[in-house]
């Protein structure tokens, strides 16, 4: 009897294995497309790209044979590109100010805003977003489960910041040690010792972070911190790196001053955020350390001083003026000594306002660095940054992001035109402040596919 049961069980397992082999993944074939692969300053014209399941199965200059049930899309005259990657967003932070979020915002408000931001980003062509602080793992779980629509998502958990630092969002009269709204929700944590850095860094990973965010410099709009601040000792920054290393991941650091950037890189930080005082010495050190930089180019916009949160607050206006003078060499230095640079928007505000800012950030990238560098910033560099999360903290470890190549994830856009000649087809906006509400998705982005699933097809 025992032998009969074992034989029957083996037969069932064999049948299941055969059935699994016979199961066919859905196919989507893009015909006659021009390909920007994310890494080369050229288009591969009139090609065929086969998606099978959630990955790119094959790429060919010749026709590809597919099954009868395959979806076939004629991309004649269109450019197929990798889905865009945003490396510095804050999907949970709706504004209108930090005090308002601290005092008058509940977890429901944050969650609803994050859900709407996630869908907006995907419809703007971003199939991957790295959140630079303020979000735990819940939004990613909901997106990956198909409960809400959004991009692949790499959250950082709570900002890690010293008392009086750039993520000290407590009310002005809050005494030392009092728990804040941001703290209760693990959106920002005050860390003033090596032990506290380690405790909250570990908690971030526990809460679903894929990497850590340390606030090393001050800011302009924030209340208590001069932008020149060097927050956190080398030992405290190193403690965050130590914890990240134990998870096989990395630290991103909010760093403005040259001293802050160099200190972060020497401590093992792999992603410099903003990095406005970037120069050729920093570029050399970044190459040595295998590090990246992401910079919000709106910081160099001549209308920056017109932002109400800056213009109407004397202390912020004074900080913005001194910062603008100190940061003036960033763009020429980046052109002279380029470093791997990821796309960054850093918007805090309403969904409509961030939609406008994203489109304007795309435009500024092209204005300052041209179409190829801008496209690479939007695609392959972001894919490399995503890989920094390592083998076991990366939620999407099975294939490459940000490139069009065999075996890569099928995160794909079809653009109505050639972005190397007309960059506006990526969905740029010509105006920041005072701009009209933008459409839910740019007309020129005619197809959006993430993980092999089509979310928009206007062809």
C-alpha cells in the first residue's frame, strides 16, 4: 500500500511538472520600431522586440515568429525605449508645508496621496521610482500585488536626521525627545548617536526599506538647518553604512557642501543626493568608490526664488540666495568631469504640481546636458542605481532595469518620434510655476508597459 501511495504521488508531481512546462507565457511583439537601448547614442531602426511574460525574449532586425495568440503592435515611426526611472521622489509628502504635514495630516491622508502619486508617475512613463524618504514598504506591497497601479518601487523608510537637521520636522516648540507625527508613522526619525542611527536604520529595513537615506546637509525650505550644515559625525554616517552593508544594500545621503559629499563617499555612501557643490575632485572620488549622484536641476532654474515657500519666508529666501551663488559651478563641472547621474525631481506637493515639476525637470535635463545624456539619466543609470540594493533587498532581482536587451525586464515605452532629435516626446513641460494642469499622460508617450503588462496603449 505504501509503495502504491508513493508511486501515485510521484505520478502527480510528474504531471504537474509537465503541465508547468506546457504553460505558455503571454507574448507581445513590437514590430518595425526604432530602439533606444538606454546606453548607446543611436537608434536601432526597424527592429522587432518580443516580450514573453515579464521579460524581453528576443530582439532582431528580422521578423520574429510568434504564436497565434500573441499581441502584435506595429511601431512604425515610433521609438521604443526603456521605461523611465525616477531616483529621488517623495510619494507620501503632499505638503503644502512641513508643519501642516506634522500637525494636521493622518496616515489616511498620506496613503491616499501616495496611491495617486504612484499612478501619476507610471502614466508619465516612469516604470521604476526610488523614494528618497518618508515611505515604508506598504505602498510597494500594494503595487506589486496589483491592488493599486504604480511603478516598481524602492522605498527608503524614514529619513534619518539629527536634531535640527534637514528631517527634523517637529513643531518649533516641541521639546527634545517628544515623538512626532512623522516619527510615529516611521516617515522621519531623529538620530543623535551611533546607537540611534543603528536602531532606526535596522527598523527601516524591518519596515520594508530597500536602502537607507541619511540627511547629512541642511536645506533651504526646512526650518532649523542652514544648508551648509554638516549634520551627523563621520561615525554616525558610518553607522548607517554599516547597517546597510549587513543587509547587502547601501546608503543615499542628502549632501550639499563639498565637505559633506567627500565625507559621505569616504564613509561608504553610494548615492549622493543633490550634490550641488560637485566638482572634478568629487568626480574622481566617485569613480574610485563606485558611487552615483542624483541632482534636481530645478535648483538652477532662474525662477527658483519665486517659489512661495522661499519668497515668502525671509530666512528661506536668504538661504536660497546664498545657495544659488555657491552652486553656480555644478553644471560646468558636471560637463567637464561627468559622473554617473540619475534623474531626480524631489517634488513635495500635490499630484498636479508634481506632474508639472516632473515634466519641467525632463526639459531642464535636455537644456543643460542634451538628449543622449538625459535619456541615459532617465534609463540605464537608474537601473544601475537600483542594483545597488543587492541580491536580497532588491525586490526585483531577476533581470536588468533601464535597458532594452535580451533578458531585461519588459519595462517599455513607445514614443511618437525620435527623442535624440526631439526630446519633447519624452513628455517635457516648458513651464514650472504658473503652468497649466498637465494631462494624465503625455500624448507623445503612446504605450506604457511595466513588467510585461500594458497600462497605456493609444496607438
